C-alpha cells in the first residue's frame, strides 16, 4: 500500500469512530522516521482506545502490520500507533494542547491537512 493510501486509511478509520480535530502533518522534509503524522483527539480514555484499536484493525485488514503501539492503559491520555510511513497520535485535548505536536512539527515548509469534526 502506498503511503498516501495508508494515510487516507488512517484518517478514515479515525473518522469512522468519531475522532475530533484530525490533523495530518507531512514530515518527510523534517525526519526520516516517518512520512506523515496523524493527530486526533478523543473525548475519553475509552474513546482514545477505540480510535487506536480501529486504526490497528483497519491496517491489519488491509495487510499492514503495525510496528508498535504505546499507551492505552486505563489512565492513558495519549496513544501512539506506529505504522511505519504513518505514525498516529490519539490524544485527550488537554495533552494535545500541552504537547502541541502540530506546532512542533509544523514549523517550516511541511504541508498540513486539517479535518474539523464536531
């Protein structure tokens, strides 16, 4: 699967479970670790887990094996899913605001794609 297709699969998987404020960051010019970072918010720790689980399920259904996942415990307010070319961060709004990954990775010429969902 091409990187752009994987990015779209991730965004669709997050939208399917009602993720909030999905942002796609193109970080190809900033790091060799990944091509895209997808950041989304959830409404509760249970919602974060559902978001991450749906991303993993959709990836596996499409033949993509996740490289790893971090977070996801009962009190976790940030879950990372590493799909290689796409790294997914699902966060509670307070953690997202505190760590401000968008600003950190966005400084410079990277393309940013925002998807606003209520």
